[in-house]
């Protein structure tokens, strides 16, 4: 993505308005009228028309010069942290001086950004202030440089547009999907005080919470016989799920993760999903660690707990890009086994082509079970599903449909092999992978599978 180029740029020369051109045409019409009807010599009519044109040009120059004292003020409001794959708002505030103003405005945003809402034309009353809002849609994580704001203001006599620029350089950075992380945080906070917490407490836990009187339907295994004998009435132990558990996320940044899916690279969808899972796990009190790997482990973020851990992971993952290398699943899993001795949920975010090409992944994840809880998460391309369902009307369409069906069948065979080895599997469209992964994690917590 180009970082330093500008968006649409206005010319810096005064631009005549339709009124200016209309007066020019009127002068020509008058000259022709005098020549044809009043028998005025052509030379005299021509010189008169030229004098009128010069006078009009002088007036236009004066009119444009007067606009300098009436220039509007323009400022840009832009979040320094943008979300990839989202429409991020940008606000240009335009304020008139003690004179009304007609203004055209364009922003010097980086090129290759999808934008909507600029250039814009607005009319201002004296001392009035208005906002021009537009959105940008970045599709890559990178740093972006904004340049000047280009402005055209119509002169008081409306003969020309007076152009100038407002020097407002700014730097912003495109992060993973921060909007979805904020939405997820609100959702988790709401659920924590509601039915989800009650559902978790009804599960069989591992940590002692309290003693209460026995009620019909309670499991007899949890009766505390010593306490029952002391107090003379049956008491049961209330157990809650262990609060501090460990979630390890292995994020593949290899060759298959460089492919584009729904406008973003697979790796970007994976980063979004990894951070969503980390947000949910940290909110539930678990320790979260992340490893990014290709042919070797490139990044290892040790498991920690607490909300302060999420910004660290966000900053480190934001700087990582996918590469055209084959992933070493065995190496990534070996690193987990060496560095994480306690039981943990190990989530591998990757992609699967077929059983043969994914044999190393099958072998690597098989090493994790049953000591760890392995979880393979793959990002499916919705276009592949659509291609498999499209009605074949010609040979080319039939061939593409057959290829799509074969790929989907091979993926299912690979998933079946994983499940046979005790590996949980989630295969979801890229746009839904974050929400479905978080939901599956919350179900695992509710069932105390970790």
C-alpha cells in the first residue's frame, strides 16, 4: 500500500467559474451584434472585445486576491489507530470567517485506500462551522502518512475558485480489527454478570468454593462427610472451574496464509481471530500466550494473565506479515511442549488443503493429545463454497465446480483424521472465524474441558 501519495489533488491556479465563462461569451455576443447590426468595423469590435476580456481577467484576479482574506479554516480529526477491513471515519471541520463561503474540499489521504465522501462541496454562512465526514477502508496493516488538505473557495464576486492547501501532515497506523475487539469486550462484560456465569457455576469444577446444604438432585460424590458429621445435616462441596488456565495460540504465517480471502489476507483474518480469542481468555482469567511461526518459530509471547497483556500482543502482532515459506508444524508444537509443561488449550490457526499436504499438521497435533487439548482452526474461503454449489452450465463451470467439490472433500478427510487423533476442529468462513472461535472457547470453559 502506498503510504506517501496523496488522494485527489486540486490545481493551485485560479479556476474560472461558470459566471466568468458566461461573461466572456456575453462579450463575444455583443461584439458580433455590433458588427452585424450596427455596422461597427470588425477591428473596432475585436479590440473592444479584447479590452473587455482583459478587464474581466483583471477583475477575476482582484476577486481571487480578495478571497485570501476570507479563507476558511480547515482541520482534520483522525484516529491514529485504524482497524483493518473496517470503514474508519475521518472528519474535516470547516469554519467560515465573518463572510459566507462556498467551498470544495479534498483530503491528501494515501492512495489505494478505499474512500467514500470526498471530495465534497459545502456552503457556509458567516462564522458557521460544518463537518465533512468520510471513511477510509484499509486492507493492509501498515503505517499511513496523510499530507495537506486541498481547498477551493469561491471568490466574493463568484468569478473564480481560489485554491490553496492546508498543511496538516499526520501519521496513522493500521492495526488488526480494533472495532471487533471493543465489541467483544462489551459483550463479555455483559455476559459475565448474566446467564453465562450461572451456567459455568453449574458445571463440575475443580476448585473448592463453599459448603452448602444438600438439595435434591445433588451429586452424592460431593457430600462432605466430615462436615456433615460435625453439623448433623448433609452438606455438599461447591466446586468452581479453575480460574487460571492456559491458552496457547499458534498462528501460521506461512505460504497458504498469504492468500486473499474476502479482501484481506488469510493471515490478517488469523490475527483478528487470535486477538479475539486472547481477549476472551484474558477476560475469563486465563493465561494467554501466542506463537507466530513459518519454517521456524518467529515470535513467542509467553503466557500471561491480566488485561495489560492484550496491548503487548496487539503491538507485536501488528508488525508481523505473512511470508512465502512452508510452515513447520512439528517445530511449533515442539516449542510448546518444551516451554509449556502444564496442560493447556493449544489453538493452531492455519489452513488445510488436503490430507496429503497436511500430513505434517496431522502428525504434529497428534503429539499434543492427550496431555494438552489441541484445537485446529482453519479459515474457509466462502467463494469455494459458492463455486461448489453453482449450477454447471458449461464445461468451464463444471470443471471449477468439480475442483471445488474435490477440495472440500479433501478438507473433510483431513478434519476426520484430526478428530480421530483427539484434535478439536473448527472450520468457518474467514469473516465468521473470530466469533465462532470465541463461542467455542466459551463452551469449553463452561464444560470445564480445559
